[in-house]
C-alpha cells in the first residue's frame, strides 16, 4: 500500500470505542436511511459490521448490519440493565451438556466400538483420551467438539466419523 493520504478503516478506527459499545443499546442508520436499534452483541473490527439483538417478549431477534452500509451509529444509553449481557451472550452460546462419569464411560466405550466397526485403528490413553490413527485425539464427551488434530484432512475425516457415530448411553 502506497501512502497517498488514504488509509484503511482498520488503521484509523477506534477499537476501544467499538468495544465500549458492546451490550449497549444503539441506533444504526444505514446508507438507505433505514434505522436499526438493538443491543450490540459485537462489532467486527475489520468490516465494522454490527450484530444487534432485540428481545420481543419471549422472542429474540438478531440483525446483522454490514459495515459498508452504516452511515451512523449512535449509543442510546450509557449502561446496560443488569443481566442483559448474559441474556445477549446466551443466544450465541451452545448449551453445555454435563455427563456423569458413567455416561462418559459409556460414550467412550460406544465410540471405541464404532471405531472398531469402521476398522479405524485407535488406542485409549491413560487419561481416557482416544487416540485415532496415531495423530488425532477424541476427548470426553467423545463427540465432534472433542476431536483434535493438526492435520486438517485427518481432522475432517475423524470429525465426520464421530458425527455419524450412533452413541447411545441409555443401554
């Protein structure tokens, strides 16, 4: 990039200001003069796109306003009400499932049977992590989120296999 007086927004933007807007109620006006209001979940620092959340009764509404289309962004309040940050963040978080030690053991055993049925070489390490093909690991709770591997091709294949596993902890 030659310096001709024009720098990209990422170098001139204020990330501290953007961060200060998270969980605040804002009004965003777009270039077509439409106005969007809501609670800020996040602002992308590169594209300056804004994700807004609104609560309408029990319903939750998420709006993504693309950065190139934003004409102005105006904060409507200084501090969010108590509990709002958790309510907004909970929309985007996957609910954690907690398994008992017996369920984890049953899931590990079912995964080992599934791997053996599919003729995939594996070992169970001392820490109860399943090592697949000597390069991938399957950690508790033995689902796709617990697969680790530095080789992306192997990672993809093992994740697909794990996702297809008929793990049944009930019996």
